[in-house]
């Protein structure tokens, strides 16, 4: 140990320099460039981010339990998403019921029909447009209605030109369909427009109800995750209370002491959602071979779909936020 | 440097730890604070280090009244103090080097090379350069206290507060620790040592003429008078 201030090694030049100073006093904090402060700040965030996982390892039983609980809760929500996603594929043919039929006036000239078709194709609201000629309509009628004998007695084809249009997905709302019907009815040479508005309304109501259910479930899950993470962080705070006190003693701010716990909560949320996503996909994968033939018997070509990235990203964000919120509620209130 | 004016500390259970205490520690001064266990030494140190607020009176640091400063401003003042405890208060899962670097990391105003340079200088000063990769539990009590001192001085504080710094170490280590505190005092750091070790007090106050303040039933007096 050095006993004399004049005998420092080169490594202690910093303290040796102090020996020449006069008595020190309190004053303004040491100035440092914004860059240095920012680097220090980011360095701490980075180390907390990396250490967050390590801290979970301090009480692995609670961490695993917490991850499993979060994973189970999220698995319920992701399971519902998987059901909705696959139901949408299964019921896709039903969306054809949103189609609108336009019947033109009898003996509308061919050039008017062509002009009308051009106009329809120029409308941004419409997706598919099919022109049904009188001959095609008659042939269809003969095939489907078993009216061949009756129809063969007709001298001329009484059926008009018709168009069957399918609005784009974003224009299939009940109100939008209604206003689209009015627009189409006002077009020249259009005799009548038919659309099953009641079915459209029912379909939209059903979809809205499912979305509300998912939203409600998401809110419940956020609350449950917040509560769960808060409990885990509360234990972590208690376990590391002495460490926090040491940090305060050497001049740490509350934000500095709190930061590792926030990242810990964030990690819990992230790990829980990854677990849920994996579990739901694993369950879908295991039943896929049995389910696919069954689904295909209802709608040819339909297969059970696994959850993709588009469902993982929102789940990750939601649970990470909930985890962070849970940690924040504890770390702020308990002087972590 | 440090001035307490009419400080009273009354706890929720009614116990009065400090009763209308006036105290002053000048820049670069070395002083002892003594008194029996429970006399209020720790309460006084905690009030100076802004860990507790007094029930009445004023605390002035560097001439600024910090008695009722907002909690968010406390760290700024505490970074200008070094605090040493009887039980060292080292982080058990961090190495000696990491423990000493802690105040610099917390301050967030140092580059990494600057932090390493300062930590090595502080460890060299307390004679623990060869132990920087070890953990506190691998060190003796005296060595742990030297790590705590290195941590307390690494950010060049204006004030060093030591609460029974020799209470958990052998007599030889106690002399080394007191020697270190004196060395830091010689480079301009004001040092206030709270101890009830009468032998230590006799030796240092007589040999070096350091003032000794005695706390008894919450009242402070100059023990030499």
C-alpha cells in the first residue's frame, strides 16, 4: 500500500494530481459533454437490457413460473387469433354474398353495355366485375332451376344484360354497401340493383363482435400480465434491496436504480409471448394432419394455417409493454 | 463545507436521536464524531449524506441549504461525498474493480478509459491492484474496507463520511484504514469519522490534534473541552 503521496506509480497520476490541489468543496456537478453523458446513458440501458435476463436467473423458479403464466394467458389470445384466421379462410366463399347484381334495362344496346362495363371497372370500390350476358344467364337458369322445358317454349330470351360485382374488402361494410348500391342504381341503363344487405349487416356485426372480444381479451391479458410481472419484480426488488441502497449511496438516481427492473419486466413479457406463440403453433402443427382433410371436406383446398410473424410481432409488443408497465408500477412505488 | 444548524431528529416512535444540534465541518478538515451506541452518530451522518431529513433545523452543504431539496436533486450532492460503512456495503456479486467503478458508472459523465484509469488509481492508492478481479467474499475484512474506501474516493469527493470504519477489522487493518483516510484528507478531502473506539480517538486526536465531537442523548459537544 502506498504510504506517501509522493510515491504514486504512473497509474495513479490522477490522484497524484489532486495532491497539489487545495481543499475541495461542494460545487456544481462535473461538466461532461453531451456525447459522453449520452454514451453513459445508452451504455447503462444496454447493460440493463443484457443483464435483465441474468437477473431473472437469480430466482429461476419465480421467473419460469411467471413466464409460463404469461405464456398461458397469451396462448389463449393467440389461440383465438388462430381460430379467427382459419375461420376466415374456411368462410371465405361466404364473402361472395357481398356481391351486388346490376340488371340492365331490356334491349340496352351493346355499346351502352360496353360503356357501362368500362365505367364499373374504373370504380375504385369494386374488385371483381363479371358481365353476364342474356345467353349465359339463360343457360345458367336452365342448368340450375330445372326449367329447361319451360324455357324452351320461349320465343326470345327475356333476360337482360347483367353485371355481378364484388366490392373490395374495405368497401364491404353495411353502410358502404348501401351507398354503393345507390351509386350503381343511378348509372344509366341500370334497371335494378340487388344486394343482400341483411346478410352483409349480419356478417359485419359478427366480425365486429369477434374484434371486440379480442380487444376485451387483450385488455384483460394486459392487466393480468401487469399483475403477474409486478409480483415477480416485487420479489426481485426485495432480493436486491441492499444493492439498490448501495446504488443510492453512491449517487444513483431513482431512474438509474429502476432501469434494470424495467428491462426485467420487458424480458418477462417477451419470453412469455414467445412461449405462447410457440405453444399455439405447436398445437396447430400437431392437429394439422387430422384437421386438414376435415376442413377440405367443407371447402376444397383449405388447410389449417399456423400463426405467422404478423401475429407474433403484436403479441411481442403487447406483452413487452405490459411487462414493462408491471415492473414500472412496482419499481416506482417501492423505491426499488 | 458542512453546517448543521439546530438539527433535531425525532423518529416516528418518539425517540429523539438528535436534539438541536449545531455542527460545522470546514473544507479539508478531519474530525471525529463519538458517542455510545444509539447516541445519534449514524443519524447525524445520514442527515449530512441526505439519506434522512431532519425533523427541524437546517443542513447546509457548501453554503447551500439542502434541508428540503427535491429527491431528484439529492444524487447530485451525494456524488460529491464518499461514504464508508462498518459493514462495507460492497456488492457481493461484483468484482473489486466493478465495485470501485460503481460511483463513476452511476455518474454517467466519464468515458470508459477515464473510468478504468480512475479505478486503477484508487485501487493502487489502497494497495489492492492485485485483487481487482476478486470478489468481496475472497478478501479479508480490512481489504474489504479498503475497497469501500477506494469506492468512496474514486470520484474525488469533497467530503468523506466514515461510519465506524474500523469496527469490523483487526487493529493492524484499522491503522491502515485510518492512515488512508488521513492521506485523502491531506489532498483536500474533508473527513468525518464516527467511532466509539476510545483507543483510536485518543491516539489520533492527541497525535494529530483532530477535533472530537461527542454525542450524548442527542446533544453534541466538543469532547476536548
